[in-house]
C-alpha cells in the first residue's frame, strides 16, 4: 500500500483480515478515516496505527482488541470519532484514551465501563455523541456526564447489573436525570431497560431540555 500514500479513506470492515495486514497501513500517513469493524484484529496490530497523525475517524468495533492495545491510540490527537463497541474493553482502556480530547463521537456500547472511571469522560469536552450500554453505569456515573455541554446524542440504555442469583434491579433511575439538565444541546436520549419511565423523560424534556426530540422509552 506504499503506492497509496495519498489515500484518505479506507474501509476494511467485515473482512477476514488480521494483524498481519495492518503492517501495510503504517505508511498511509494521510489517512483520515479507517473502518475495521468486525475484523479479526488484536492488540499487537494497533501499533501500526500509532503514527497515523491525520486520522480523524476510527472504527474498531466487534474486534478482538483489549485494554492492552489502546495505548497505541493515545497519541492520535486528531481523532474525532472512535467506535469501540468491544466487550473486552474496561475502565483501564478508557484511561488510555483520556488524552483524545478532540473526540466528538465515542461509542463504548458494550465496553465494561463503571461509575468509578466515568471521571475520564470529563476530558472529552467536545463530545457530541456518547454510547455506554454495558450495564455498569448508575446515577453516580451520570454526574460525570453532566458537564459535557456539547452532547447532542446520549445512549445509556441497558445499564443493569447481575448478581449470583439473578438480574438485579436497573441502576439508572429518575433521580439521576437531574444531572442531565445542563445538557441543553441534547437532541437524542436513550435510557431503555432502566428504571427511568417515559413520564420522567417527558418532564425533563418540557422543563429543562427543549431541544430533545428523540427519547426512549417513549
């Protein structure tokens, strides 16, 4: 791929590629968008992305990436959009991303993020879209989202916990909604499979979030 150094957009998603292919990407220094959704890439392969200084959009959802590989992304200061819907990612991985302060879109749908490390989200002051739906967020974690004043889309659905016996009670409740009141730009809010009711959301919409047009549950 060295003859494609001017390439700006590369979509490898849903292909049977692994780390061996990624070594050919490190010379694509003008690359701005890279999609590797559902590829069989692992942590070792990400070292080849560390020098892509112009990368703005990266999709590595549904891959085999773990926390150990995310340090290779920490210097991608131009990154604006990161899709990381990967169940192996935890609080440790989120810590590795804390310097990516230009992010406007962050998808951590299945990542195992807990209240304790939602403090790292405060670094992403430009964030417009955020998905965290693995079940580890409670009202306490929502407090660390309230200052993300640029948020337009927020998805905290499915935040529940399991015990040894059975599925525990949903942990995001209507009392946590008070922390979302400062998000005046918010247009879409999904809190399905939580204790929050449609009436709770309607009251929030009418009283504090006039731009909110898409809510779930309805």
